[in-house]
C-alpha cells in the first residue's frame, strides 16, 4: 500500500483564537483529536507535528506523534507562508506528505483516504491533491461585481462554478512541496468537501460552531 507521512503544522501565537490548538475542545483538544484520527488511517505511516511551541510539541509526543521543532523565524505573524511551507517540507524525511490542519476537526477518515488514493492513482495527471469547497455567493471586489451581472440577476445556484481552497487536506510529494514552496502544486486535483467537512477554525465563532457540530457528530447533541 502507498503510504504518506501526515504533517500537522501548529505554531504558537494565534491572534484571533488564543491557544486554539490546545484549548479544550470536546473533552480533548484540536491537536490531540487530529493526531489520534490521523494515526488510525491505513495510508498514514506516521504523524509529524511541526511547531515552535514546546507545550504543543510535548502534547504531540505524548499523543503518539513525531515532532519537529520549528525555528522561530518561520513561526511569527510576519512569516512568509511560502518560506514556511518550504521549510516544513525540508524538515520532513518522507517522500510523500499529507498536510492536515488540526483546525479542520470535521474531516472524515474516508475523505483523507480518498484524497491519498487519488494522489497515487493520478500522478501522471496531477502533482498534488487539495481540498476545496464550492462558493455560491454574489462577490464584489473594489465595489465591482466579480461573478455576475447585477443588471441580469440570476439565482445563487446558477452562479459560475468557483471553488475556495480550505487547506483541510493537501497531498503532495516532499520534492514538489519544496519546489512549489506551497502545499499545492502547479497541476492540482481539486477534491471537494461539503460544508460540514470544510469547517475551519479562524475565529471564536468558528470554534463554537465547530465544537457544536463535532458534539452532534459524536451523538452528544440530538
């Protein structure tokens, strides 16, 4: 079976949601839940947590992950993300990478496995697999419409097919991640997630919604 190494990047210093990786989330934490989930996947040979934070690294090691201490230069709010991605890949010893954020707690095991299988089965066509979700909203930029004509109003379901990357799942080779300086290559396969799995925690409201949905998923809320 083709195998990948799962990488969770979790730095300290979250601005909008303080300590979101380790704060209580459904009797555990986002970090611990994601490590435990990834370790159950048949296609994942090991999980690496890449962080500058000693507490995050300690919790990760206790939970069963390998750890990589990130240099502080790649862990500030001013860090260039392309430099960060390249550095993370350079510090991964494995050939193929599943980049999985712990701030997407609702991704199903089956979605990870399907994305990994697509990566290995379609290598001749695509250099990476990245998760996304549909955007069906009336969008403006600089006060001008981007995706529709206001003088010819259409239904939201008839808007052009536009997807947004949610970075819940990215499967890519180490070499390509270094070359692209990103977790998406130049010819990606876009793997669509539904609204439920696409939930990402960027704000306190997101945290509340994600935990509520997670509790429902576990059967704690009817």
